[in-house]
C-alpha cells in the first residue's frame, strides 16, 4: 500500500444508472465521496451501469460503463427471500470487472447491498470493502454480513450505530456517517413556505403519514422523489384533501435545494430502519429544520429542540404537534450541525482512514 494516495475501484449500485435517482441515497453518497477522495489525491475508477454519469466536479474520476439489467432490490422482497441474480444482470458484469481491476488497485469499495460482493470478500485476493447502505431487510444478507464481521470485520462500515445494530456484529462497528458538498446547498435564514417531504415514493418511506400531518394543519406538502410505486402514490392522493400534495418528482441536487430551502420544515416518516437519512441532512444544510420519527439513522442526526424534533415512530399526532413548534428552531443551528458533522471532506477522510486501516490489517494477517 502507498503511504499517501490510493488507487481505488468504486462499484456502484446495480439498481438504475447513476443520475436516474433509482439508486436512492447511494447516488448522492457516491458523488460526494468521489469528490472528497479526489481532493485527497486518490485515483478513482468507478464501475457503474450503462448510462451513468457523474457531476462535473467529479471529472477527475474515470467511469467505466457496464451493460446489463438491474439487480432486484432487497427493499421490495420478503425478509426470507432467496438470493436471485439474473444471468444477464449488471451485477455480474460489475463484479467481473471489479475483481480484475482489484488485482492492480489498493482496494475495491462496494456500494451495493448485494449478496455476491460480500460473499466474494474472503475468497478473492483483491481487498474488498463494503459501505453497507441499508438495515437488515434480508435474512440472507443479515447472516452473510454477520459472518463477514466474524472473519473480516475491518471490511465493513456503516452509516450510523442504529443501522449497525440491525446486525449481529463482533465488537464495535465502524461507523463513518455520510458527507455532502455544502457548496451545493444555500442556507436560507427565513422559511415561511410549505412543508416538504423527500424520498423514494414507496411504502417503506411512509409518505402517507406526512400527507396526514399536512392535511391536519390545512397545509400544502411539497413532495420530491422518484415515484417508485405508482399505485401507492395514487392511493395516498385519493384519500387526501385536494391540493394537499404538490408533486415535484426527482430533481438534481441544485434544483432540489433551491426549492427545499424555502420550506419551513421537512417531514421524515420512515417505516423502516433508515441507515442514515440523506434528505434530513440536505434539508438542514439549507437551514430547514426536520421533524422525524425517532427510528433508524435520523435519530442520530437530529437534536430535538435544536435542529428539529424527534417524535415517536408512527405517531402522526405527535408529528403534527411538533410542526406547530417549528418556529422556535434557529435555522442557523441546522446548517452548523451539517458543517461540523457531514461535510464531504470529513466523510472522505473517514473513509480513507477506514480503508487504510483495513489494508494494514489484511497485510498483517497475511504476512
């Protein structure tokens, strides 16, 4: 391993091309990390599905496109579902190239929540590292990640302690948070606008609860994100007062934050154990306080009474009451927390430290 710069291979999610929004928060995480790693002097090769593109400030990374159909997402399967890998799927192509490039690189960093790369880790010469992007939504994945933690704990990192607690791990987990390029988020000190909600429009995100809060207050709810489940979206709109939902769709970061920063609050209503909560931090980066269920990652990001409010999970009445108190939040405190805890530079340094320590550990054990 080199003392300073690393040659790293990053492997994207096999669910949608980068820029489509289908990969959820993983897309934003990858772009922020790539920019941060480039600024630290590391060489980056990104493997991503055909059609993927990176923002201009990541131009220093080489991107290699891989054809193939999407991998089925674990988010939409039963907890006990078996592993399914399509023979013409992009996952196989990504990892065929990753293992080849990994022989000539310092490490391979995996962003996909998939069985194959984790299973490969103790069986190949390349140093594979995994930033786990979800809680334990699959028993197969939970078992596999637990097994890898027993044999190669340094190869795993998590976004939050709450996420990591979903798994049966050996010792303290490596928790590295997340990071954002704050140059892309403009702070707005005043926010008398509507309520906002952002995320994939799918049942596990709990949009119906946010709509219920807005309806109870006679307010408008601006909704940003890919409509992943159109039938679910139609059902919510059918039982909502006319004009409650203002659908905006998936927007690039610059457009999203331009609209988001005018909100007086962002509502976050996950029905599952969110690994982190990118939209929570994006809102706070603009100065927008967040009212969220105290479930999963957002519970580690929000300080009640300072940057927003945490309320009991699934308690729509408590969330409604918390929104009424949002005027007491100093929006500057929201931005301050993000600057101190979730910059892309700090995130890249944490990832760099994790990977370098993991490489040393592997060299010691094999030497």
